[in-house]
């Protein structure tokens, strides 16, 4: 009997210690932190407009309640810091703008949402990287110092969609410098970074990350097929007019195209031991609603099957899952992103 009791105690102790060990090592693991992003939404067209409100969205406290209650677990907050900082050294960021971002970050974190802030629409940087390198790094120095005492649930994303003159060679150098800058004050904060060509999956292979830094989540954006997701969008070629009417019916071929891309991303993730975050995916309002719903549900579920966290582009503007004029969710679109519990696979 004693022997049995002894074996029982040893076994339970081993199990208990094992669990403990997992618990304490888990929070530091980028894969775990990526799972905490889980299902997110971009607070787009607000702080990345030249001035908040100019693109029709001003963030309100009630939005954060709605987002949390709907079942989202994170928000990505695009921020145009470059429009709120001096153009000359020391490139000081306006205190009043910091105050505004602080308020938004607080709204998210106080509702247990992971908050990802980035540098968004720094157009001069991607047009003339060399001329703007110091300013870019100075922005990160200021942002890092400012938020260094914030909870771990605040993540930093280095730059939205590096593109144009930001070649992979230049980008790899700049991202490394930005990470070094951030690490001076935030030694273990989660950093999100993605490849060139507007965060394309095809360019993941060109991304060079500091091998020893494991607190990094890699991001990509997914808008394929582009002629479907961007039909009628004023900021693309020919304003996407010739693409109007493109549907997404979920044919075998359409599905296979999504699968092929996500498999490619997933393979890269496995080979490089880096977690993946699909930081933007969405289909514009000019596309037919049933197609948007089908596409959103399929892409979302294929991402989740591969443990890819995601954030829908975006909350309440042209791609919006929420109709801010009617003050209601686009219920079917929301369900395609956050399916009712019994349907969760
Ligand atoms: C851009 C937005 C655009 C969206 C879809 C984002 O990265 O910042 O302005 O609406 O992609 O094209």
C-alpha cells in the first residue's frame, strides 16, 4: 500500500512540475503569444489617416466593448506616426498624439485584447529609405521608451507593408536596426515583422531576422485574388473598375489557390520556427456580400487550421465588418470570422 502511495505521489508530483514548467515557460514563447492574438480586427482608417477622422473613422470607447463582446481577442492599430513628428532632428513625436494613442491602447488592454501598434503609411520612408532612416529609427526609439512599462499584451509591429524602394536588402538592414533600438528598452516585448512587397507570402524567403531573438512573430497580408478583394477600390490601378462584378464562389480551383499560398507560408514557418500572423485580410465593400462572406470564412478557417493568427481588414470603414452608420455588425460577415461556438472546428 505504502509503495503504491509513494508511486502515486511521485507521479502526481512529476505531472504537477511538468505542468508548472510549461506554464512558466509558455508566456515567453512567441507561438503562445501569437495564439493570444488569435482572432483580431484592424482599427483601420483611423490613426493612419493624415489626421484621425479625415478618413471617416474616429475611434470610440464603445467600439472596444463591441469588439471584445463579439469574440475578437486582439486589435491591430495602424498608426501614422510620421505625420505627428518633427521633420528635423530630434524628430519629436507630438505629446498630444501620444496621449491619443495611449488612450486607444488602454481601451484595448483593459478589455484583455492584445494590442498591436505599428508604423503605418510612412510613405516617404518607402519612397526614399536612405533619407528617412534616422527619422524612422528615432520614431521607434521614442515609441519604445514611451511604452516600455506597458503590459506584455502590447506588441510592436515595425512597419506596415514595406514596398517600393524598400528592397529586401534595405529592409533587412532597417528591421535589424529597429529591433536593436526596441530591444534597448523592451528586451522581451513581442515584435511583429513581415517581408517586402506589401508583406507578400512569396517574399518570406527573403526576410532575415536576428536568429537569437525568438520574441518575434512574422506577419503577411492576404488579399488574393486581388481583383476580387480590391474591385472598385479607388487606390488601385484603374480604380479597380474593370474588376467590378468579380465573385468568389468557393470553387475547387479558388480554394486550391488559397491553400497553395497558405501552405507556402506554413512551410516557411515550420522551416524557420517562427509563428505567423495574417495581419490583414479582407474584401472591399464593392464586392458582392455573399462572396465576401464565403471568402472570409474560407481564408479564416484555413489560417486557423495552420495556427496562423489573423486580423480582419478592417473594423468599420470600406472593408468593415461593423456598420458604424447603422451601429450594427454585418452579422453574416461577422459570423464568417467568429463562427457560433458549436460550429468552431
Ligand atoms: C492599407 C489600406 C488599404 C488596405 C487594403 C492597408 O495596408 O494601409 O490603406 O485599404 O491595405 O488595400
